[in-house]
C-alpha cells in the first residue's frame, strides 16, 4: 500500500469517527427522527436543487470565450462534477478535475478549460463570501444582545476572514502572473528535462496567460458572479424546502447564512472525503447561532446528505452511459 493510499484511508477513518461523534454528541437519533417522520416528502429536494444546478452551469458557461459548450452539456457536466466532488474519495477538488476532463472530452482545449474552471471556482468563492458577509451583517445588525451568539460567532467571523484573505490573495497572484514568475526559475534547466516536463511547463504557462487574460474580461466576470450569487441562493432554497418539510420556521436571511457558512467550511475542508463530519458540524454551529436546537440543525445536514444521494446516483449513471460510450451522443 502506497503512502498516498495510507493517508487517504487514515483521513477517511478519522472523518468517519468525527462524523459519528457529531451524530452522537448532538442528538443524532432525534435529528434522524425528524427526517424519518417526513421521509415521504424528501423527493421535493430533487426539484429544489434544480435552480442551483442551472445557475451554477450558467456561471461557468458565460466565462467560455473560445470553444463554447451548449447549455445542455454545461448542465450535465456540472451535475456530474458536483456529484464527483461529494462522492469520490479525494474530496471536493475532485469535482473540478472531473469538470475539466469532461469538458475536454466535449471538445474544449485543456488549457482553456482549466483556466475557466479555476476562474469559476474563484468567482464561486467570492460570491459565497459576499453572501456570507451580507447575511452575517443583517443577523448581527438586528440583534442587540450578541451574548446569545458568543459560542458561535467567533468561528463564523474567523471563516469569513480567511475567505476574504484567500480571495484577495488569489486576485493578486493572477494579476502579478505568479505562475509565470515561478516558472522562470525553472526555465534555465528546461533543456535538461524530458519532453513530458516541457509539455507541462508550457501548459502551465498557457494556463497562467489564460487566467490573466480572463481577469480583464470584466463583463464575463460580472455575469458569472451574478449567476453564482443566484446559485448560492438556490442552495439556500434547498435548505428552505427541507425546513418546510419538517415544519421548522427560520428567517430567509438565516437560511442564506446557513448555506453560505456551511459552503465556506466545506471549501476549506476540500481535502476531506465528502467533508464527512465537517459539513455536519458546520450545520450544527450555524443552527446554534440562529437559535435552532442541535437535533434540528443536524437534521438539515442529514437532509443535505440525502439530497446528495438522490441527485448523485443518477449523475454517476449518466457519467457511465453518456461519457463512457466515447461520446456518441452529440
């Protein structure tokens, strides 16, 4: 067994143990009771996910300037890649590699596809940040007594601060051609390397240029940001529908804050397979922040996992039947 496999299984075991602790400590049996009691209506979560899927696909599509995929293929690839990020063992980042791979299979240039996916990922992060800051400001602005939140708001503010730093750092590195400058260091030894290394070198150089060029396409970026914001609101709509299913009332701003905070936490836990345990804890922390009981907060997390399965299984089947047949469907 390789060291990489050992690290993966070790991470998976720790994540599962942590998830069990979250379930046991925060009244998981009671949370599961909410879900079981209303299981007949959980199919509504499939339809509730459609707005998020459509807007996320459009956010990616508007960034395409060369070989453009059709809206149909953008939706299919986004659907499959989002599932891959939640089901495959290497964590959330897997979905982005899957999106690049499938878009290349549909005719996009690998460098162009990579740059667009990276840009879309950055825009998604920034849009999530905007929603989180807005929601947090509204919640804190309408609560004079912040002692109610003293056990939770520090985690939220810390996460938002990290996201702000990461967003500005990413923009700075793109505009300063960070990849290109790093590659200059290895250019002197380029002739001593093999052809495979040279190919990687020039592809990275092209990737750097594509992202730098795309950073000046303000119109496309703004359009993508707009659709990404709607996509995150679509994710909040899923939470709203689930809470309606289990007959729990939460303010719309609170629902948006639940979605944005859990999204931030999941983004930082990208290396953990399916964010097992981490996502559940994020829902509990944010639910507590908004005054929800632990079982209710954890039931939202369970509902999200159920939706991922309901959406994910058909996506995996679509990947097999559509793309593994050498793209005979055009």
